[in-house]
């Protein structure tokens, strides 16, 4: 499959986090074209040389301002959306809020 520039589309790797605070899971609502208005877990693309745990902590901090702990791997999924020419391998992690009293913020409202 090719992208809009005629190049072969390459899969991307994303890390998403089931972020727990007691019996609650943190979700956000998407505003980008893929998944518009659906709920999503915090997360984002894995950067070069980064571990899954490092990516999980960085993305949660960037998106919510929260610090996390006890980060662990759960599973991986292979997600292809031909209509949008998107192929993402999602690494699902579980983590807990480091401070349960901390209030999440939406630091990336455009996404």
C-alpha cells in the first residue's frame, strides 16, 4: 500500500496506557480525523531508542500532566485503517497514578 506521496506506507509504533487510579481508568476524547469524537487511552508514538515504559511515562505526562508508576506491558495489537492509509502497532501498557490526588489536565486539546 502507498501513502499520498506514492511511497510505501510504513507501520508506526504507538504506546497506549491503561492508566488506573483506584477503580477508574483515564480516557480522553479524540478530535483528530482518525477516531474523531471517540474515547481513547493516553499515549503516542514511540521515539527512537525509547523503551515502552519510557514512552508511556512521557506521553502520559505530556498529555495529562500526571506522573505514573508500576508501568507494565499488557499486549500488542496490529491496527490497519486502509481508508486513512494508517498502520499502527499499538503496545498496550498498564500503569497507576503516582499521586492519586493529582488531577489530570488536557494538555493537548487539539488532539
